[in-house]
C-alpha cells in the first residue's frame, strides 16, 4: 500500500536538510515505527522556506514544498497584512499527489492548509490526524491573563513588529477559519481522546473517526523515574510561549508554595527569563521568577530533558487547553507522578487519583494543595507513578500504534 503523509516537519529528513532540531519528535518516531513494522511504501511531504527538490532516504520519498509565507519576505508581508497563503500552495501539493500516486493520503494536523487538497482530490481517501483545534484554542487563549493586560504591557517595538501575544491571537483566529473549512470537508478523522472525538462530531459532522495513538520519542521508553525523597521538592514543567499555555499559573502557584515555607525549585523547560509572555506575566503579578524559586531551562534536547525529569519529584501541566500534551505523555512514560489541568483531552490520559492527579483549570490553590498532598504522601506518589508507567507504555506501544494506523489505512483503501 502506498501512503503519502503531509506533515508540519521534515520528520526523519530533518538531519539531511538542516541538522538536528529540538521538537517534532513524535512524527519522526511514528515514521521509524512504520518503517520497522510494516511494508508500506511511504512518502512524506512538508513545507520548507527554500526551494529543495524531492529526494529519497531509506526507501522513503520526501517531497519538500516551498511555502512563500515561510520565506523572510513572505513572513513580513504575512504579518503586515495578517494574510495566510492558501490557494497558492495547493497546486504544488496536488503535483506531489500525482507524482507519488498514493492509495491513502494522511495529513498530520489541521494547522496548515494541506487539508484543502480535498477540494480537488476526490479519488483517493484522505485521513487527517487531529493534533489540536485552533477554534477552541483561540477561545481559551486569554483564560489566564486578559487581552487588556497584554495590550497594556506590549512594548512599542513588539506592537510595531506585531511580535506580541495579541497579534498571535488574531493570527490564530484567522487560521481557525481555515481549519474549520478543512474539517468541514474532511470525511476521516484520526484522534486519540474523548475531547477530539467530541469536537470532530461538530466540525466534521458525519465523518468517520479512527483511534490512532501517538508514539513518543524513543529515549523516553528506555528510562524510568525512581527519584528518592530528600532535600528540596523539585517540580518540572515543559511548556512554550503562547498565552494559553498558562505560565501565570506557575507564578501564582509558586507564590503560594513560598508563603507556605515549602523548600522547592520549579524547573521550566521551553522558556527563558527573556520570553515575552514571561516578562508580561511577571509585570502583571509584580513578581520576579527567580525570587520564587522558578528556574528556566530554555529549550532542551531529549537527553537533557529526560535528565531533568528524572531529577524531579513531580511533573506539572498548567495549560488552559490541550488535546493530549506530549509533555504529559513523556513524563508518564518515565513513570513520574503527574499533576495536570483537567482540560481538553487530558482526562483521556489521566484517571484522577489512579495514574495521575487532575486539578481544575486555573485553580492555583487547588494545584498547590495537590502538590503538597503528593509531597507528603509518598505511598500515593509511588502508586500513581507506577500506574502512569503501565498505562502510558500500553497506550504508546509502537507496535500497537502502528497496528491502529495500518488498520485505518486498510479500511480507507477498501472504500475506494
């Protein structure tokens, strides 16, 4: 069976194109597993910011497609006029389809405009994996800090260059309309949580839903958390800069823990002290992160991230909206005790009190109380850590996920 993927990253071709990158690991992990466990003939197409011809590596065909909006001038025009390039790239994508002639097309994510090829491709089944949902995300964007607060703290430079959270919000709203158009014409959805199944019923009414879980980065399957109690409490969060990721929750909760006199360090990967939203949150709350034991780690590769996770006592997820956050999945794979906000698809990953702990979104006192509870109850901490390890290794087992994927492909191929 010939399968064509459209992805947001070059996947296993990243090294060939521009060297190792941090992030995007799950799609590479899936590609590795497909090559290992199946005889599928695979092709991967993705947008690039330069013109690169098609090439072949390890029996996989790669089709880079130059996206004008990824070029420097294109990005400036895109920011200036708040436009998104849609139709311009479709002919290039359709050309890739004709060149490879797949039996099934698999689009990973709805953030890009790959899904619009369904307007023109009628004789090949298309399935789209739901990663998140921009419509829902945009509605939750300012859940923690209001838009007015962000506007008040935007510098003149960031306002003029449109490099600020408010512009990012409006750009997300713009992309959400494009996503809605894609989902409306999508007949086949691949998902993995009750949340994405529910929203698929609204955005893709009448479409079929296929359960396909994700494979995490290989290194996370090889290590196991087993930190012994002693010394200060070490908390760990992996996040990124968008406002809906909830950094202000970390600040507020750290303040509460400080007031309790609890010795702790809260390590935050993915952000730095200079990240715009970090500075805005600090100004809003009139607090400096280093004064309340928050330690920024910046962007880490998988090995450094794992080392920090293994040194930590509890993993904390603070986002205001997520589907199935890879950071939570990776922490659970290591067998860490996890506390997460009960948002989006998180409840499909964590059974509260069994393999993790959930708290209501934005409830910093509840989060702080749950942290203290796990810190004081070592038996509970060890119990949920063990259950997290078992549940996640079952959910993210590469052979199981590949079977879910190939079963979906087989069903779709028989329909045409």
